[in-house]
């Protein structure tokens, strides 16, 4: 085993704690508090929104307006942009996608 001579030396107490921890790991002894959880799992699970969940009881109040005369749909990102963001006249590509 290689020895790192630049590493800081450990005190006897630190070495004793490390050997006790190694003994605990190899003997199969577990920490009594390791299985305890601070949070209630059922309360935590109720806050998650699962993909594909039934949202039929939800309603959206968003007004959708059609594309205006001074707007175009970018062929790169498919977002509706103002004509001032067009890369060239007659080209349906926004400045970000160019």
C-alpha cells in the first residue's frame, strides 16, 4: 500500500474512531438512527403531481388570440414572433434561430 507522506497525520483518537467504524461496517452492526425518517412519507407523496394525472376537474382561464398581421411563426422554433425579429424580409426565421 502506498503511503502519502504529505497527508496530515491523525491523532490516536481519530484512528481509534476509524477502526471502530470499520469494525461496525464489517460486523454488520447498523446505526440505530439510520432507519428513521424525519418527514412523513405519505404527506410528502400527496404533494407530488404525477405525469398523466387526471386534470379534468381543472379549468384554465387563458385567452388565446390568433396570429396578428405583424407577426410570423418561426420555422426553427415554431414560436410566434413579431416581424421585427425576422432575420430577413420574407424569411420565416427569427433572430434566435438564425
